[in-house]
C-alpha cells in the first residue's frame, strides 16, 4: 500500500484479435478507485472517484472507442445541512 493519488488502467482485449487492446487510464484518483460494469457485449460503464464527493461516470463503446455518455457528479449538496 502506498499513499495516493493512484492510477488505474483497464485493458480491454478483442476476443477475435488478441493483438488489439483498448486501454482506459484514470490518473490521480482517490483511494475509492475505479469501478466498471459491462452493460452489454460492447458497452462499458465506468465510474471513477476523484474524492469523497466527486466522481465521473461514462459509458464507452468498446468497438468504436467512442464515449456514448460522460457526466461529472458532485455530491456536496447531499452532505450539507438543509437550509432553513
């Protein structure tokens, strides 16, 4: 274990051509890391936490290497006390 920030790499290989590889790299993220889920056989959902309340979500089309969706999230309003 070492102190952060951390870098995470996801390697996505083509099942038909093992010489083809798509690399996703998240640099300087928080210790909460990077999570991912396959939505179907070609779309990958990735969430990267930059801190306790900041993250980025995106959906990647792995066949074309294009982003389908990307959105930053800031959860600061969830942890602040309600305004009166």
